[in-house]
C-alpha cells in the first residue's frame, strides 16, 4: 500500500467536505421531520417514509466518502462505512417503529390489517421503490466492506429485518389481485415487488442457515432461517406455485430435523 501523504490527505479532506455538509443537512431534516411528528401524527406514514428515505440518502453519502478514500488514499474509510451501516439500521428502525407488526416475520393478514390501513395513502410503487433502495443500500455497504468484513454475519440480520418490513408493508391481499390481473393499474409494480420478495426471502433464509452452520451454531439462527423459508413458502402459495411450495415445506422440515439432531448431539456431548 502506497504511503498516504499530507497532500493527498488534505485533498481528500477538501473533496469529502461537500458530502459531510450534505450529511449534516440530512440529519437536520431528520430532526425537523421528527419535530413535526411530535406535533401532528396525521401524516405519520408519509413522514416515516421520508425519514427512512433521508437515512438512505445519508448512507449513499457515507459510501461516496468511502469510495473517495479508496480512490484518493488507497484505503477504506472504516469510520464512514460504520456510520453508513448504523444509518441503515436507523432507516429500518423507523419503519419497524411505525407499526408493531412490521417486524414480525410470520405475520398474517390479520396481524397486518391495522398497518395496511395506516399505509393507505402510500401507493404500492412508493413502497416498492423504498424497499428496493433499502436493499440496494445494504448491498452497496456490504460490497464496500468486502467479503472478509467482521460484520459479515451481522449483515444477515440486517437483510432479514429489511425483507421483513418490505414484506409486511405490502398489502398482499390487494397486491395478489394486481399480480394476476394483467390489466390492473398496478400489475407491473406488483409483479416486480413479488419477485423481489421471492428472491430476498429465500436469500435471507439461506443466510441464517449459513450463519448457523458456519458461525454461531445457535439454534435461534436456524429457527429464523426456517421462519424465513416458511414465509417464502406462504408467498409461493399466494402466487399459485403449489408444487414449489410443497418442496419448500419439505426443505424446512429437513432444516428442522438437522437443528434438532444437532441440539440432541450437543446435549449428549456435555
């Protein structure tokens, strides 16, 4: 690695200053929106989405500073990557706090009815685009950290929380109608949204299974993997993929049997 000179560091400081000013503006806006919410909850859904969106904008700025550091200094900027990672959590937490059902992996339409009613003024395309931006921001942060990051396995949880809120803020009852009706106004976005959920739910399930197998050996990780796998199965049923749903059900049972066998073996070895 080339030596970082005082000149190159000064040049980096000057170029990154504009991003830092924009970040300050983001958190000033966050404070303003929260103050508005304290006074008036009538547009809570809209303002919650604004808050999450502002946090995602801040994440892109932190990533930009890191990229600038790599380009100009030849090293990652861990400080800004860590701030970006923390800000990603803030974006998700704003959505989770909006309604208690948002963070439930195995939620039912009855669980989500009140949440969907609160979100009635947020069109499906806005829900989809926010979800897509959140997923992309996570991918960019993971890529910036690299494969050998100490945060590798914590990203499994981050992705899980992301796909849980993305799934739960979609009114599945309405979206499934649009999905199957090619003439529906929201047909295309319903298809894109469902495809994203299918991909990410399975990815998350496998992520938790891998974290269990390769890192923690904690049964609660495998249980979460199974829960995400079953959420994936429920989505397949909604989409009419009965055969695939049956295969996923079998896979979930295999995972459960493996977990229980591991727990039994561990007890025997004590």
